[in-house]
C-alpha cells in the first residue's frame, strides 16, 4: 500500500471526529480513501486551520472537562516521511522511553489499544490495583493516560517529538517520578543505640522499651566520637526513610526517599490521631499512654502561608500528608499537639487547612511559670510527668472555625452580664418614670421610631438624648436630614451657606432649649418664660460641642446608608459616641438593582444597621414614616403601616410609635402618647403605652403628672 498500514489517511467532506473504542479508533462519518501520486512529494494537512476536535477518547473523559489538542499549531501529515519522524518504530521507541522516564512499564504497550497498568503516582494504593488506563495512538506518536482511583485521578499526555502537555492543554512539564531508594539498616550503617544515647533519652523520660518499639537506632560517621541518633521511618514495618539528629540538635534526612509521618504504622485504622512536631514528642506521647501519635518529618514553617492551597503535586512541603492520606481519611478526630511557639502555631494552622478544621482539636500547653508555657510534649513529660501530659491531650480544645463558636468562648461576656460589670445590662433610663417600665436604652440595639407627620418624632428623640446625656453622659452622632433646610439657590456664596446652615441652627436651638429648659427667643412660642441668658447660652454651646456630632451631606446628592454608617463608625472611634440617630429613612438615597425588591432592600439595610450597632456597642434610632393613611381616624398608626416593608418591625429590637393628640375633646393638646409596640429583650421592657406632657416653650417632655426624672 502507498502509505503503509501505520500511515493510513482518510478524508471526507466534513471534519472527521475519531471516537475511541476498546480496540481501535473508528471515524464517525463515511470516508473515502485518499489517492496520492508518486510523481512528486505531496504534503497534505490532516488538520483545519482552527482545531475543531477537542474530543478525548471516551474512556479517558472525566468531570466533563474538554480535551485540548497537544499542539495549537497544525501538524502536517506527510506522504513521503521527513527524516527522523516518519519511521513508525523509531517514533514508538522514543515515546516508550519517555513513558519509562515517567515511571510506566512499557513492555506490553501496543498502539491503538488500551493498557491497564499500575499508576506510578499512587502505585495502586494498598491493594496495588492496576487502576491506570493508558492509550497509544495508531501512529505511535501520542499517549494519554488516566488513573481511575478516586483518591488519585492522575491524568496526562505525552508525544514522541513534542514536549509533554497535560490533558487540559496547559504547558506543564513532564512529571518525572524519581525512583525511591530502597533502604536497609545494613546499607545505611545503622546500629543499636549505645548506652550513652539510651541514657540521653532517659534524661528526657523516654524509656528503653519505647526506643526499641520505635526502632530508634544510631549511626557513626567516620572518626566521629559520639554517634548520631537515627529515627527510622517505616511503613508496614519496611524502612522507608531515615532522619538523623546529632548532639547539637542538627537534623538531616536520607535523600530520594518518600516523605511520610514518623510512626505511621501506629495510626492504622485509628479514629483518633495525635500529630506532633518532632520525633521525641511522639516518643513522649507513648510514655503518657498514647500510641496513636505521629510526627511530621520536616518541622514547622516560620509563618502561615498567605497563598491559597495548591494542588497535591505542588504541595511539596506537606507531601507527607498526601502520601499518608489513606490513614488520615479514616480519622474522625485529629489532635494537633504542635509546639507552642509561633512556628508551631503556624504548622497547626497549615495542617488544619489541609485536614479540615471541623475534625481538628488543638492542645493548650500548661504554664511553666508566671510568664511562660511549656513548649512541647517532651517538656511537659520531663518537668511535670506523664499524667499531666495525658491530661493536656484529654482536654484538647476544638480547633477554631471562623463563624462557629461555643458558649464557653463568651463566658467572660456572660459573667459581665450577670454581675453588671458594664453598667448598662438592664438598659439606660429614658428619664421618664412612666416610660421606664416599658422601654430602656441598651447599647447595641436598634429602635425604629414612627408616627404620622407632625407628631414630634424627632422632638421626642432629641429630648430622650438630652435625658440620657444628663444621666450617664453618652455622646451621640446625628444624621437628621429633616433638620437640614432645603437649598433655595442663593446666588452668592454667603447666602448659600446661610441656607445650608439653617437646619443646623434650628436643631441647635431645639437641643439647647431642652437642655437649659428655657426658650431660645422672647417670642410668642416662649410665652411668659424668661429667655436663656448669654451665660447659659455660652455654656449650652460648649455642651453641644461636647455631646453631639453631625453627619451631613453638604452637596446636593442624598447620602446612602453605607455612607452614614461609615461616618458613624468614624464617630465611634474618634469621639466615643454611644448613640446614632438616622432621621428619616425616606431622606436617604435608596438606589437599588432592578432585580432587588424594596422588601429585600429594606431587609438588607436594616441588617447593616444592626451589625453596626452590635459591633460598635452603639444604640441606633431609625426614624421611618408611615405610608399614606387613607380614612385616618386620628388613632396612632401601627408599626406595620411604615412605608416600605414589614421588616421595619420584624428586624428591629424595639418599635415605638409617637402620637400627639389633635382633638381637644379627647384630652389635652400637649399630651404625647409613646406607644411601645415591640421589645425583643424582656429584661429592658415590654409592650404598652406611656403618656407625656410636651412644653411647647422649652421643648421639654415630662411625665403626665408634671414630673420628670432627672
């Protein structure tokens, strides 16, 4: 035949996709044999300008990931073969040599067939099963493989004349599996421990029996006077590696050996595992009665890595975890007993990241003296004995998981609550005897205040703040948009400033009148009460400056809730405020995404406010107007009448309706009804109504009997 059997070429009118089967590749579309002339060499490309086939042989497809061609540049197929590439046997021989470098046994491999082999990566696990499927193309140029063990899943590809690439098309280097050395005690020159080293371990409270059980040996180098300790790493009783330690506490290991835990045979089938940082700590655990303990082979890192976890192949520092994962996967509880210094804590964190924090515990080493803790297991064993070391392990604590806590983590707060250590556990008095039985102010809570227009919601909150400042000295931040006059477009800068500051001066007047209990002006609203004098006015200004901080947007745009809370946080940190007023809701910027409903938006901003209050131990009063009430009969509105969402009452800690009597026949015009409609915490109040009297001249609220608690 013209191209010989191994160089068959077919062509069709549409792109041809080859599907893999058990024995050969079959085209999915009818094909026509290609006729070539012998008169001159003809080069025919078997590939289109753009690769259109990303189909992996069906038995190699996993996780629905597409297969990418080994080369983005189309490779021509020659009718007359160029030197060095056309010889089938040469191509196949080079491919097999590359596979042998990786670790494959190529003796039985044949082109066009699937071969089942032992995976060089996982070696078939404990059962040594032939879990890897390898396929060589008919032309002997390309090999693809996949390990079907769930714990491995290694896959890759290689070509005879092109650098190997992974099956997803990225330019990864060929993974060269270095052959592991086969070690023997005789080959390493290991000897039983001499009496001097046995005595050395005895000083560290490690018995001769424990040393013998763990095959601790020694090695002498040349004319070395004192022998070196040899910790033998074994798996299934077979020597895998060896780590050495001299009298100066220098460590080194045998090269080209597999990284495993020290004492890995002791955790076979163990549901509880203890991991320590050094071999002597592992021996110390045995002296305390814990045999289910292993030591890491490479010590601790200086700090926790800031990078994301990498793949198994790249995680070289912690390769021993991957090599022993069959043992670790069976464990439901892993106690991390690493050293108590910074590197030891970093090692615990790196182990927990890989093993899963949810099944990790950590030890708390006991105090050595007033200013120090014991560093590791051997120190505890040497200084306070095996019983204390056993107690340390038995009292291991759950490894912390972000967002998951135990009540014991908060016992300090519970104690402070019980003993009234903070001083505000039962809330701060409102200053009105009739209201204190219903509502008190607690740091970290959210109170939503509503009421029909002109009911005095803002006036009542101002009076409440004055009372709280007078009794406990709290400071406040005020975001009161209704006390900010609307700009009227003054043409000169001074006039514009005058209009902008009008709201501030009006708010200052109201607060000063409530604080000094005298009117600001001698006008009709002041009636016959004497106006505050200059001295009182100046002292009042000082009080304003020390008590209130203003959150104001000085441009034409409306502030959003995040902007307000960010400034509230700044006021907490800079000025130590304990209360924040946001008045009212409808004056904020409420832009939201088209896909978000108003109910969802209200829920979101209320959650933000509550988190702010709780995080900064700051009480927040949030004023929200009710929707337009049709056929209103003059009765107080309900909290569910608030415009926007029922979340206002559902998510707040306290809900209050302020209502002013407008009917002379129903009672005094100056009577204000404070309707407490929700109190989440029964310790500080309950649902009910309180009645206050409002003095129009001074803005002061008093209990209905004419008294006010100072």
